[in-house]
C-alpha cells in the first residue's frame, strides 16, 4: 500500500486537497460555506459540522485520485469515519486519494520576523496513530512575515528537525514554511528561504525523501532547483489567500509545481447548495486546479 501511495505522491498528475482547517480556522471555513456561529454551541458541534462538509467533498463524484492526488486531514478528521470507514482508509480505498495528516499544533509568538511552530511533545504518539490508520505523510506549517535571515534560518531548521522525526516513523513529511503574500519584501524572503532549504536538504537521511509546500513565488520557477532535487518527492503550492483564479494563474507559471489549495478549492461551495449544484461547483474547481498543476 505504502509503495503504491508513494508512486502516486511522487509521479501522478493532480494536486493535494488541503482539508485540514484546525480549531482556529474552522469558524471562518464554515462561514464561507454558509454555516455561521449560531448553528453550533460548542467545539464538538462545530467539528461535527466541518466533518460533514469534508465528508461531502470527499464523497463527491469528482473527488477521486484521477485529479486529486492526495488530501491533508486535520487530526479530528483522521479520528472520524465516513460511512463507517475511518477517513484515511476511506480516502485511499474508496477514492484513490493519498491521505496526509496535519501534525503541527499552531504557531508560536512572532520572533525575528517569523512564527515558529509550537512545541509538539506528543508528536511520536500521534505519528504512531497515523501509521496505524494508514496515513502516508504529514504536513506542518510555520510562517515567514519578513526577509529576516536569522528568522528564516530558524524556521527551516525547525521544520527539517521535525521532518526527520517524521521520516523515522516511515511517513513522508510535507515541510511548509509559508511566506505571507502581503509582505513588501516577499521576493527577498523567498530567496533566503530557497538558500536555507538547499542547506538543510543535506540533513535528509540517505534514501529518504521529503515534500515541500511553499507560497507561490514572486519570481516564476524560483523553486525549480528543489523540484529537480532527488531528495524532494514533490513541491506543492499553497494558495495563501489568493483567489482561485489568481492562484491557478501563478501556479501555471511554475513548471513542475502542483497545487495544495484549501480556501481556493472550497471557494463557491455552500451548505445550501443541492447535491447537484455542489458537485458541479466542486468539479469545476477540481478541473481548474488540476489543469494549472499540470504545467
């Protein structure tokens, strides 16, 4: 199973659907979906509602491994079921989509122009559960808000250290040092980031591969050296607040980079739509992101 998943993750046309909104971003995701705060009274009810949304997306006819190479799940989604089948297992066995798990616990306070990941003391236990549930890889996010060499070096070092911990469990980490799209020195931050990633790739154990999830760069094809590096299984792009059309346009300029969109994927979907409308809207989104990922 892992071998087949690895083959698909490394080589298949398509993109990764990011269905991993956490506690902090779930209310916003539900609001965009047409479900406001008045419809839940506690976290459990809120997470039940977002799981219904995710299950509706995953079960939609267009959401298959033909165009959706993988999907990133929130921990609570991994622990839940779709039609009585654990979510990760359902994704792979019923939809042909490779399951990934978001493992970070959110962001620390800003320091040197970046937000590192909060400590993850229970990571090993979570990774063991993920392996048992048939998950292929993981994803963890930290954020770059300025072209600060010290901060960017720290963020990449932390990502790769945790990445090696994940590799030791037989999982493939998606390393995600997001560059905020609105900062004035975005291009400079990306140049520093590229140099730091190249340096840290030397710490990847022989025979192992990582994946990278990066903000669509200001300079097209900036990350081509990473796409071509044998230690990198795949470089995927986050939409970072761009609209789907903008994100697709920028993605198409970056040869070999594929999408891993969250908000840009679910744009236009609503709880009030009939299944027919919902499925047609999602199919259009999947088709457009798939095409932009094929360049």
